[in-house]
């Protein structure tokens, strides 16, 4: 009898532990995903360019770990790259390029031990580098000054959200998780030249999903 009781308690503990999600990955806006695109544009005989190509890449990854029943800690990365290449008929190449990389950490507090169905608040801190440049050859052809914009900023966010479980075909680890974020962002590099120091803003993310496992 004691052996049966011990086996039952062990089985129950295993089931409860399996349902206690430790890991979280987010999908949707500012969540896990990758997008790559390539485009070749056709030019007419009057164009100074024989070919125009565009390359686009957008990558985001994130992960959170459940430290305690109601606390989660995590990190995220976002990388964006956009590039136009203008191949001139007389030879040579011009380009317009935007590069942005963000790395950050965050901490969440859930108002329920069942984090699949809970209101939560959190804070995050991240660092972003932004580089934007249009080549001299292209801007000269357009009669415009060269464009170059560099920025390194730190962003601090306070966020509030609600997870709503989604049950599909017996898969109950996915929650709908919309958020509202308030942020404070510093600015540097070219922004310093114009005495631009910081900004305050609001972000609304209505379509967002958390995978808890």
C-alpha cells in the first residue's frame, strides 16, 4: 500500500512539474521571427541605372526563463538590414543602406502562479545602434546632399500585458499576450550634434503570442 501511495505521489508530482512551464518564447510584433526579401527592378532606356536591386532582412529572437513561480527573466535581439544597390550603365555602383541592431534584457512579474492566464508587468533595458547612409554618387545625381544618420541609444521600458490561453487541438501552451509599453530613450552620435538628448514614447502591441513550455 505504501509503495502504491509513493508511486501515486511521484506520478502526481511529475504531472504538476510538467505543467509548470519554465521557458517562454514570444511570437508576433517584436517577437521570434525572420523575414528575408530580394527584389530586382526593371529600368527603362532613359534611366542612368542598368539594374536596381533591393535586399531586406529582419530577424528577432527572444527567450525568458521562469526563476520563481511569478518571476521571469529574459533577453532579446532584433536585427534589421535594408539595402538598395544601383548599378550604373557607365559602370560602378551606388547604394542606400540602413542597419539597426538591438540587444536587451527584461524582467516580468505575473499576478498569478498560472502564467498562462495572468496579468503581468515588467521592465526592460536595451541598446540599439542605427546606421543610415546614401552614397555620394546617388545623392549627387538627385541634386541632394549626402545623407548619413548614425545613432546609438539606450531604451528603458515599463510594460503591462495580459495572457489569454489559446486551446487548439489539445495544444494549450500558447497564450494571446497583447501589451502596452511606456519607454524612455536616450540618443547619441548625430543626434548629439543637434542637441537631441532623449525621447518619451508609447508602444501598443495588439497582436502578440507567448509560447510557454
